[in-house]
C-alpha cells in the first residue's frame, strides 16, 4: 500500500477548503490546522463615512479574500446599488471571485498576485490628485500605499479585520512531510507554537518575502512557490516531492 505524503495546510478557517480538495485529489493526505485566526473589526462612524464616499474614489483595492468579503458586506450596508466609475481591484483570482460574486467588476493582475503586480495595472499609472482606498487587515505591508502616494494619489486605508495566532493551534500527531505557509503572519504563529516540529518537514513558502523570514529563523528545508495561491503552492509541492523520489 502506497503511503500518501502528509501535508499540513495552515490557512485560516474558511480559506482552505479548495486547497484541501485539490491536495486530496492529487493523492496527498491533507491536514488543516489554522495558524491564524481572523476577527472582523467593528466599523465606527468615521469608517462608515469613508465607505459612503467611495464613489469619489478612483480605485478601491481589496488585499485579500477576507478584505473582499468584509468590504463588500460593509459597502452593501451603505450602498444599495454599487457606484459606477470606480476601479475595483483584487490582489488575485480568489479575491476577484468574491468581488464578482457580489456584483463588482473586479480587476486583477494576470500573474504575480501580489501588491507589485497590482501596482502594474494600467489604471494605477497616472494618479495625480486621484483618491485610492485600501481595504485590508490590521498591519501589513506599506509598499502599495507608499508607491501610490509617490505617484500623486491620496490614499486612505481602512482596516476591516485583525489577524492573531489561533489559540487552539496544535501540531498534528504523526509524520508531517510538508508544511504550506502562505503569509508572514502565519509563519510567526507557527514558529511560536511549533519551532522544533518545523525542523523536520519540507516548508513551502508562498513568496520570496515569506521565505526570507523563514530562512532568517534558520530553517533550510525550504522551497518557494510562484505565489501563495492554491495552484502555485500545489505545483511547487509536487515538483519538490517528485525530485525527492528521483
């Protein structure tokens, strides 16, 4: 009987189902233990007013599926019909799918699926005196906002959720052959809770930025996927394990 490679998926709850299904279909034994928990932030009056003025914005950037889900819900509370003339920007396909499902015509990069790729979109090149809204979680990279300001834009950032280490995280029993890490924040939580256990399995990082953090912590069994999206994480995993067999 062939032993299926056991893969630990660390995405937050509600964000791993598609990846788990693809791993199972490809012959892996997938285990889901969220490293991060996502908690929506209550929106105060200032946040409500910002969303009420969204029709004055050239573009709104949703940095993640969480931002898209929570952002669409918050916008729907103040906009019974979506405003026109706004560029609704998604970081990648999963985020774009949430926007499209809500009836917003999403624009997303064809490849890259990160802030740098979104910054290359045609609608973000000439921004003098234009307003851009960023919907995201607490913290995060400032590259996107800083670059937009350098291009002349007025940038407003609205945090919609908090990310924190899952209080019930527990390293799974038995052998883990590979761990999929799709954010710097989730890596910090993993390292905090299971530093010793992480020395054994192969670690697949969803970007070079994530990989740099993992290398700095002293973990050499590391490979970098083209992006943190499901198809790229799976492709990297399959390539690495096939090389190991060879």
